[in-house]
C-alpha cells in the first residue's frame, strides 16, 4: 500500500493523531459498543491507539507494512498487540474479536476484490453479534491530490451496503459526513 512522502508525514504527525482522536474515531464510533476485544485493521502509524484503548479492554492491530508494524511495537507495546499481516488474509483464528474497526485506510486497498476480502476476513474473525465499524474518505479532487503517487481506490459509500451484505453482515448502516462516510454492521 504505497503512500507518498507528504501523506506519510501527515499520517505520522501529532496533528493527525489529534484529529483522529477528537473527530474521526468519535464520529465513526458514535453509538458503537466495541466490547472487550477489538481489532483495528491497518493501524498504520498508530494515530487511533490511545483513543481505542479507552473504549475496549484488549486492542490488537493487523498491519501489512513491516516498518509500520515495528514502529507500532516500539511505540505502543503496552497498549496494542501488533500482528504483522494482510487485512485480506489475517493470520488470526475465527471469532476472536467483539469488534473490528478501520479508519481512513480502505481506500489504500488496491482492488475491490481485495477490499471485499478485507470485509470477509473482518466477518470471519468477529464473534457472532460482533460489530464491524469505521470510516473512510469519499472521492473528491482534494482527496485525490493528497493521494498522488499512492495506492488509491476509494469505495463509493453507496456500494458499501451491498458489499458488506455479500460478506455476511447484517444491520448495516452507512452515513456521510463532510468528505467522509462512517459505517457499522453486525455479524449475526
């Protein structure tokens, strides 16, 4: 999942961590109970770790980039169990988590088929009754400009309910905000 230099700098910044903690995660998870064991797919630089730890007992993260996984282990060893792996083929057992979350990373998954594999894997690792929730950006000129030279494959929010249904989810909700959308779905 390629990211340009400016994008990497932004995602690793204190500003992004504050934005995520005060705006992105609270909005995306409004009314969502994560339960006792949460998995973040694609934690990247770890902007959401502190905020998520305040909402769940155990927090794990699956990170595909080996350098970012190492950075997460160094910076968040006491808060996050880091699993190096691909969100589309998670090296995890079935039904381990009460919640799976993802924030502003689905557009970095290279193809719709791989995005659907992420949805299927989220379903597989969730316990019955568990929640899959998160947010992502909506396609726009400004969003595209930030992603010049990146892997960039935005998900049309209008297509998300059908894709999550195909993965097995029920009780699907998608809502748009300024430049982004949030979603939640349940493992029946």
